[in-house]
């Protein structure tokens, strides 16, 4: 992509010339919503919702479940996964109806509001989910910390499984990821940091009664907290660029895979029939 495309104002928007790719698996040869992809989306949605419910039941603590960035990102991830599953289901039913009426063409290239919402949440979720996993295992995780005492398996699902699901989204979802959309994950981060500041300023505490949500974000220590925020923003920027690169690699590999499958299919179709005597 050249500089002119990067500076195109349309690239900063949530408009796209081919909305159908948002509900199709990029690895599939035919440009249709496959039943296998729909099944995958539904299964992932059910798993994520199950983990979300387990987490809320285990760590609810009079509503303090909502004070943690991990839970914010997992809730946003669950929302993105569920919206994706619903949109794929709707697209599958629509294509099935078109096939029944002997038409495979949908002439609408308008970008629906639901697709834009799906895309924006996707942009917000991926860098923030990966950053939560990185920061948690490097700075926050402490086996002796009983603040969120609960099953270890749930802790792994919330702080490692979240990134696994996000990576699966990156690989199997057909959504693009633009450099210009970096404002979306940064806005998510800004909203959470504002909430964290207001919560602590009003006397909010963690489940053990300490005057912070994360010790690394102690607003009484302005220098330390400012440095932490700066490092998180820097990490988000690097992750955003990395995801842009990985999305480009995914698109190229998927294109090569589709072309290879197409050439194999054509080779089989072109094999001459041997008459049976």
C-alpha cells in the first residue's frame, strides 16, 4: 500500500468496499459463508460466554469484577465474538435464502452499522487483549497474591486463553486491520484509565481494601503511574503495528492457499476421462 492510500481519509473511517469479507473465512476458496465457519463462530462464542459467566460468578465481589482491565477486555472480546457469530449466522441464512431463490448475488455494497460496530470493537479488542496478557504475566502476576483468589484454570483462561481467542480471530476472521484505526484501542485504554482514576479518587478500593485497583496504577504516585500509562500506550502502538503486519501476512497466505486449492480443483477437472471398454 502506497503513501497515497495511507493518507486517504476513507482509510480512517469504518467504510469498506466489500462488507461480505467481514462474515467470510479468508481461507475458503468460494466467496460464501460456509456452514463450517458458522459452526466455528458459534462454538467460540459459547466457549467465551461460558468463561465470562464463570469469571463473573467467581470474582463478582459486590460488583468489583468491573474494576479490572482484564475483565473489561474480556467483556469486549466476548461482545466482539458474539456480534461476529450473529452476523455470520444472518449472512448464512441470507445466502441460503438467495440460493433457494436461484440467486447467488447480493448487490448491496453498503457497510451496515452493525458491521461498523463489529469492526470498531475488533480494532479495540485485539491490541488490548494482547497487552493485558503481556503486562499481567510480566508485572502483575504473583502466585502469593490473594486479591483474585480463584481457580488457576480460570486465571489462565482470562490471562492466556484470552490472547489465544484473539489470535484465532486474527487468523480466521476476515476483518481488515488498518494503521489509521489506532485511535480505537487508544480510546478504549483512555476510557478505562479515566474510570480507574475516578474510581480511586472517590475512595474505591480493590477487594482487599487497598486504595488502588492495580498497585502499578497508584494515582498517589503520579510519576510511577504516568510512566506506567506511557509504557502501556507505547505497547499498544507496537501491538497495533504488529497486528497490521500479521493481518497482511494472513491475507497473503490465505490468497496463496485459495489459489492453490483452485489450481488443484482445476487440475482434477481437466483430467481426461478414460473410456470404459
